[in-house]
C-alpha cells in the first residue's frame, strides 16, 4: 500500500526510484565440481531453502573456491538452485549424496552498491517499506 509513496520518500534523500535495483534480483553462477569420489562437499545449508549457512575450509566447495573468480565463490546466504541439471529441490537431498556430482548452480542476491550516503539511506527506507 506504500508503493505509490516511494518516490516521495526517495526524493527526500535525493534518489529516484529508477536508481535502485529491485531487491529480488539474483546473480546465478555455476560450480563445476566433477566430484567422483567420497570427498565431502564441505557445505552446510538449510534443509528446506538450501540457503548456504557455512562453507567449510576443506572439501569440494573449498577446493572450488580456492581457484574460482570472486563472483563465482560459494558464500554464505547463496542459494543452491540446481544440481546436475535438476531444478527440483525435493530431489536435492538424494542428488547431493550420489556420485558423480558434476555441477551445482547457485543464486546470490544482487547487492546494490549505493553511490552516496543518501542512496544508502534510501535503500534502508525501501527495505523497511517492503517488510
């Protein structure tokens, strides 16, 4: 119900609505594991949402992170969305136990980098309005 008023809130801090990225945008990246043995994944995640809650210093994910570009490193709060071409989270628990495990796809919420403190304040306002 507050959406029509966002331009007024934003204008108070000198930012237009067009300058803000939508909060629900995601960056997707692929992790090529080629995991064929009993090496542990090295990842802790929420069993329902598949939100990454920990990346351990050893295991297949740590090995991947050591050589991956920064944007493709598995991080806290990334979401597992695909395993070996399957995007059915109901099947994920079974698929994560099987080998070979070749490819995982994760999504990461895009971070809006404000250009000014006014933009940062407007992002906080928008986040609070959407709750």
